[in-house]
C-alpha cells in the first residue's frame, strides 16, 4: 500500500514563519542599536536556510541568519587571466578591518543587546537563545565573498556572490553561497519549470524524513535539511507536479537509478558529495532514498 495523497499533501505544508521573521528583525535591531561598534559599517542581516527558502516544516526551530560585511570582501580571482587580475589590483587594496574584527564587534553588539548569557560562541556561528517571542538563532558572521568571472573595469565586472568565514578554534575556511541557493530554488519553483511544486515537494520529503527518524527507521542525522534539499534540486523538473503521489513515486524511482556522484548543491557552485565537512556522502544519500522507497512500499499509516 502506497502513502495516501492526503498524507503526502499534509507533509507538504509549510511550518510557521511569523516568529522567524520576528527573530530576524530583532537581531537586525540588536546589531544596529545605539552604541553598537557596527554603526557606520556596511553590513546586511538576512535569513538563510529553510525559513529563507520557505522549505521549513512544522518542528523546525533554530533560525539561520547571516550577518555579512560588505565594506570588505574576499575575492577569488582564479578564473581571471593575468591582464584582468592586473586591472583588478588597480581598483582594490587590502583592508585593515577584517573578519576577526567584524565577528568581535557582532558578538559585543549581541551581548550588549540581549545580555551576556544569551549569546555563546559556537564553532561556526554565534548562538542566540530564544524566548517566548523569539526563536533560537544561529548567526553566521562573514565577509562577502566574490567568485570573479570577469573584471575589465570597475563598471564592467562580474562575480558570483558568496560568504566567507572561519571555524573556531581551528580557523578552517568555509565558503558558501546562500544567495544563489535561494535564487536557484525560486527559479526551480517558478512557472515554466515545476509550476510551484518544487518547494512543497521538498517539504513533503523533509516530513517523510522526520517520520522515518521518529519511528527509529533512520538515524536523526542521516539526511540534514540542506543536503536533502540539494539532492532534490538535482531531480529533473518534470518529476514535480500533477499530484504528490506521482511526485513522490517518480522522484524516488529516478533517484534510485542515479549514481549521484555528479550532483551539485542548489547554489550550483559546489559539488554536493565529497570529503569535506560541508559535503555529504553518496552512501548517506542512497540510504535515505532507499528508506523513502521502503516507506512507500510498506506504508501502514
């Protein structure tokens, strides 16, 4: 017996967003409060992750936020030829205020606003505790990252915008692309591609994953939300739509037939699978797809 359409439709529903928006506004106010050492700095605060991408489901708690310094950026010039690198060097120079100083000032601003005990330093982010009107938040403090495609002049330059930060205490560099991730998800969900089915289907599979974990069929950490969404992004557009029943079955059957090694992240800048801590394993992806198939074949409600 396959999973009923009504159950799959329920799994497709989005979780609450109001408190996530309030958390975002609260953190932005904290970093711009009178007396903040960030006053006068060019930075932006924005949501990332499932709340930003409208793929959050009921039970999602922590809000992922990015605090990105734009006054200073880190360039990747590896795709430019020697002449374009020379042109670039004539327009930009090294900055004296960098990531370490920006992170220090963000931490000071948050603790001054919320209290010393409300903010702790994590390995990759600043962790803000929640309260009845605010969800817990993971605040990634970063510099703007530019992956240059072309530089012919200040007015004729092209790059992919990402973020760059470091883990603590080891100081390992992390580069990610939350804005392209969001833009590509919007494009895949749009009319002419999946006609609004992509994001509900992502939520459907996230809830199916949660169901499997709650019933002890998979480990809780087998398929983190980001990796699951990126895997589904690689599925051909025509498998999304008509009905949740058809989408679930068609997508699982397609994934079972794939090698998956060449899958890309939704940002289209990085490989989904690999050895780094910011990548997933093909074996874990195959394991969750197999469990989705078994759930479909053995559903009993």
